[in-house]
C-alpha cells in the first residue's frame, strides 16, 4: 500500500509524494513558552513525533522545524508580572520544554527557531505584503486585508462573509478596514513595556501568525511538504498562514495539512476549573512512568479525540511491561533448532504493521499487530518451539517496530553488583523465613526501578514501568 495521509486541505486521504524524492520538509506548531506545556500540548507533539519516526522508518530524510513562540501577549504579561526581562522569563519554560521532550523520548527537530531571533524575516515578509497591496497600516499597526486573498477559507472551509467577531476572530477591530482582518505587526503600546523592536515597520512587535510563515519558509522554502498542528489551529492560525504566505510568494504554501484531535481528561475538557489540568511534570511528580504517558498519548489514532484517563495510563504501563517481559523471555531462549513458522510470523507482522501505518498513520491497529505477534511467539516459547537464532530475529524485528514506537529503546536490563547482592540477601532472608527483611529488601530494589518476581526457577528481575 502507498503511504497516504488525510489532508485537511482536501478533506480526503491522498498518497504522499514529497516535493523532492526521498526528502520531507515538515513544520510543526510548537510551544508558546509562557508556562509549562500540558498533556494536551504533548498529544500534538507525540503525534508529530510518530509521524516523523514513521517517515524515517520508511526511509525518508526528514527536516523538521518546530517554532518556539517567545513573544506574544502572554509571555509579555508574564514577564511584566514577574518584573523580569522577556528573555529571562521565557528561558525557564524553554528549558523545561526541551527537558519534557527528552522525558517522553520525542526526537528533536532539526530546527527550533525562536520568534525573537527571526524579527528580520518577519519584517521582510510584512514589507512584501505591503508592497503587493495585501496589507495596510493603521495607527502604527499593520493588518492583512482578508478581502484581498480570494481563496481565504480553503483550509477551514469557512467563508469570509460568514465570519463573525468572537472567540476565534480577533476583536481589536477599532482601527481595521474590516473586522476580520488580522494583525501582522503590532505598534508598541505601554502594555508591551520594554518589549519592542525598532524596525522599518516602526516600533513594535510581530503578530503571532506572521511568525510561523516567516520561520517555516526560512528553513523549508516557500513551498514544502507537511504542516501539522492541533485541530484548533486550523482556524484562524493556519488559515491566516496560508493567506499571508501565498499572497507574498504567489506559490502554494504547503501540500499536506495534518491535524490531530483534541485531548479530553476523564471524559471532560481539560481545564483548571475542572481540576483535571495536568502538565507533564504534574504526572511525573505523581510517579507515573514517562514511557507509559508516551504510550497512552500515542496509542489513539491522531485524528480521533483522545480521552486521557488514569485507568488508561495504568493499562499503558501494563502494555509496555508486557513488551519488556516478552523481550526478556526471548533473551532466555536456549533451544538450538530453528522453527520455520517464526520467519512466516515475522514477515506477516512486518507487512501488516506497514500496511496499517501507511493508511494515515493508524497506530492503534499497528499496536494490535505487534501484540498479535507477541501472543504467537509466546506460544512458541511456552511450547519450546523457538530457537536462540529465532529469538534474535524476533528481538531485531521488535527493535525495528520500536523505531516508530519509541518506548523500548532502553530494553537491556543490566543489574549492577549492588542489586545482585541485594537479590542474594533477599533470597537468604526468604530461606530463613525472615519475611519482614525480605520485603524490606524488595522495596529497596523497587526504588531502583526493578521488580523481583519469584518463580520456581528462582528470582527473576524485571523492569518496573
């Protein structure tokens, strides 16, 4: 099956063919660094990581760009409330964002452009729009004239004449020619404090929408393959990006627009007022394993709404534990005689996994394929019908699958001498029926992320997920 994605622009699945063979340019809307990122944000970043990983799995060289919005109303308000500089205020949340990416094993993009480092590119783009008549000045501000772009609404399917002022359309219309026009450049006012740039456009700062157009085109060119984001970005943000970018260049901006569905928490919209608002750090402080969080955020098809529950988090932890146990069992296989059924099972699993992922990144079915393989191979292990050579083939295939999943990369359980000694002491305590001491040692071992499972063959060490 050819690789296909659901393109928001056309509202249908289309075969993905990159502009340049073997290479993919991908832009992802990144964080606004005024606070710690919450799990709804990471639902989008996980989808984008899955997309990137699968494109790499398919052999594409991916150039990914993810912007960091470090100047907007929220970052300015936050820095002024703390009475510190904008850069000092945002640095804390920038650093936290990258730490969080590492916790969740999200691959780093090739470029993380910061808005404040790309003012020149934004100014140049706004100047081009002014020169072409797509923008106009008004009391220090510069607005994009929506009526000048006849295709406005082609992404969101909204018609310009039906736009109403409200939560999704800026309400600062007092100096606009038309209420739905949006700001490209905001002239300085007292609320901005010391946050401004002296430019050919005047003293001020960029609007949010122009940031993404300027930075994406700098690193990926005026026409590139994929643009992603949450479905809440479709309108007005991505719609505005298309309008200003295509007006400036006269070229198609992006071929494929991919958007992930919303995240709910325990069946409700996530909100501080509901008491169900969680940053990644909130969950880590509750001692939830980051790989279980990764698995849960990834496991529902990206276009479907994801209901994040703590029961689901527990199920995700158990699923990963099952995969680690499977790998550990394979490493213990001693049989020498090969079983031809193994090659057939591996080939079938690989083909089916790729078929379902090729179909708009259907990871939920892909996980089903992997666990079907786990079940079938475990049956052969139980019946002692798998050789050491077969087991190594299975391990290699699981590692190949995990290039997409990213949850098993640290699959080698190595016990240091201290842990080995504690296991020996616990066995002696059990032999002497000193259950209190044995339990105390067990808990000490668990603090190191290792579970001891007592079996007829002796103690078995497992990872604690």
